[in-house]
């Protein structure tokens, strides 16, 4: 016998030691994306033109910049979680799976930071 | 039923859309000349097809995502209801894409 209650043993067990965190994060980012995505789609399609100066003016507006940065983070997070599920479902060779998951994580971080840096850069250039 | 795999496919496609989104901002921050290349590429026929695809994929993924959120509450899981909401999501995204791009083109 162990001095370990059944509950304590059950908590933290399961396939990966956790399970609901990923599920919940996917739902929360989806709600954020629903709001930010509708805003972005609306702004994109009501943009005067996609000429350099119009795009620069749009991105440099402080409120737009903040929402674009939130959109970037939410999209990258949601996309990373989704691609992770797809890799886990379809890639069965352990080494390839791990390497794909790491590559996906690096790529998502790179794309997100590149977009965030560009938004800040456009905003500061307009000052 | 078919929307289940379409949800994954539009999701992967939208990950490509994320790259286009980031590229748009990176090019715009690099200056007018660099941005011009990006704008020309997106204004070409393959570029417009890609952007229309992203619009449709976003609307379908969003509408189907709402179905998933409703299902999470235990509602709408009857086959009849699920089939109806599937067609609704598909019609909404097709119509939405047509309206948005009809305004733009």
C-alpha cells in the first residue's frame, strides 16, 4: 500500500498528463479570433485602397496597431494549436512527429514576431 | 459530415493566410518599393484567387467554429440540426465571400 490517495494518483495522469488545457486554449483563442477577425475583415474591405500610404496610415493608427497585434498573437496561437493536432493525428513516426511539432512551433513564433515587429516599426516610422 | 474535414483543410489553408498576413505587414514596413512587389503579386490573378480563397476559408472556418462552440454546450447535436447548420455555414460563407468581393472588384 502506498500513502497515495486514488485521487492524487488520477490527477495529472492520462495520455500526456494533461488534456483540457489545449482544448480550452483552442476555444478561447477562437472566441478572440471571431471578434478580431470580423473587425479585420470589415476594416480590410472598407480600406480606401491597398496603396502604400493608405496601408501605412491604417497600420500606424494606435487602435488599429493594438488590434492588429492582438490579431497576430491570437492567429499564431490558434494556428499553432491546430497544426499541432493535425501533426499528432497524421504523423505517426515518432521522430518525424517530434521534429514536425518543433518546426511548427518555431515557424509560428517566427511569423508572429515578424508581424509584430513590422506593426511597431510602421507605427514608429509615422511619428 | 463533409464539413469536418473541410474544417481541417480550411484551418491549414488559413495558416498559409497567416503567412500572407505577416508578409503584407513585413513588406509594408520595408518601404514603398518593397511593398510594391507584394501588392503586384497579390493583384495578379493567382494572388486574387489566393485572397478569395482566404476569405472563403476564414468565413467557413469561423461559421463552422461557431457550430463547434455550440456543440460544446451540448446543443445542436441531433443529426437533423447538425445537417441544417452545416448547410447554413456553407451558404453563409459562400454568400459572404461573394458579397465582400463583389464590393471590392
